[in-house]
C-alpha cells in the first residue's frame, strides 16, 4: 500500500524517525495499533521477503488484519519513518472515501485467511 500525495500532505507535521541500516523498524510482537510509513530508504520483511520502498506502508496485511505484527521489518538503508495511530490512519483513508477502511481490512483478512489455508506466509 503506497501513500498518495494528499495523504503525505496530511502527515507532513508528524516528526520523522531515522532508522539506521540493519536496525529493526517493526518488531515481531509489536502492537498493530501503529502504522509505519517509509518516507525514504528501503526496508525488508525478514519472514515474507517483501521489500518496502519510499511511501510504502510497512507490513500492510499484518497492520490491517492482526492485533500484533507477526514479522520483523529491518532497514536495508537508512530510513525515515512516520508512525501514526490506527485511528489517525483510518481518518486519512476516510477523508477520501469512508468505505476504504472497512474494505481494506476485509480484503487483508481474506488474503491472510486464504494464505493460511495454503500454508503460505502472509
């Protein structure tokens, strides 16, 4: 899930956190009540091997479908991160269309459930 320019503008007042190469950005077991956006740099999910680039939401399926993150995301380069609450993230989505949040959560849950039946990591 990639941030659009309107969403980035709404987040511009939130301080950025700098994560150094090799450091953990999202830890296994962290609560999914915080969304982490990669503003610059690149990061990798150790479990699924997903690569995240500038303007990506980190671990979007886990954030939308679970209560806690199931995998660890590590900075591949120096990263700048914006973190915001799930409530704020929902408000950002609702600003564009109030159906986006429930549909996003349902789709993420469906994907996670389908992958778990096929013994794939989500």
